[in-house]
C-alpha cells in the first residue's frame, strides 16, 4: 500500500511539474521578447550614435543585459572579435542558436531575430538601423500577443497539469 501512495505522489508531482513548466515558459516569453527589443534598441544606439564597430557594439550591449539576449549578443560579438573570418551573419546565427536553447522564444520569434542578423554588417549603417526598427516593431507585436496568451493560458496549464495527475491517480494508471 505505501508503494501505491508513493506512485500516486510521483505521478501527481510529475504531471503538475509538466503543467508548471509550460506555464512558466508562457509567462517568460513576453519578458524574453521585451529584453530582445531592448537589446536591439541599445544596439541601434551604439551603431547610430556611437559609431561603434559591430563586434564591440554586440559585446557592449550584451554585457548590459541578461538572459538569452546576453548569450546571443556576447556570443555573436565574441565570434566576430576573434577574427576567424566569420561573417556577421554567421556569427549572429551561431549566437542565436546558442540563445534559443535557454529562451522562451518561439520559432517565429527566432525567425524575426534571424532576419535582423542577415542585415547586420552586410549593409550601411542607415540600412541596418531600418532593419533594427523593423525588428523592434515585430518583436513588440510578438510581445503583445505573448502577453495575451500568457494571461489566458498560463493558469490553465497549471490546473491542467494538476488535474491530469489527479485523474491518473484516481483511475489507477
């Protein structure tokens, strides 16, 4: 009998944990998108007003921020600064791949950031700034949508995880 109770507790805990993880990711996505907007804005400022070289601008901005954008910018800037002959686009792509693993971004969010990376270092400063403004607009829209989704679905996933676990315990699965 005690083993049965232990199994029930484990099933309930695992199910509730799964719901909690989904809810946490939904709640974190707007924050990650807001931080990405801030990163692009700071990068724009460094390029437009500071005339800072791209590798330095990426690292400088990345060190001011936290989370996945820090990983993206510091990683991309570090790769560019090493002088291994990588293009800015390739360094951005690699930094984005590393940041994607620790973020709550969706594939659509990653595509928006990847499109920005295609313009970095490949065009003049004015064109890069236009791409950054476009990226910030898209990220802002994605953040608003993510906030709506988080507000409506995060609590549901918490309850769904617990109730699914309870259902499995009651049914004896």
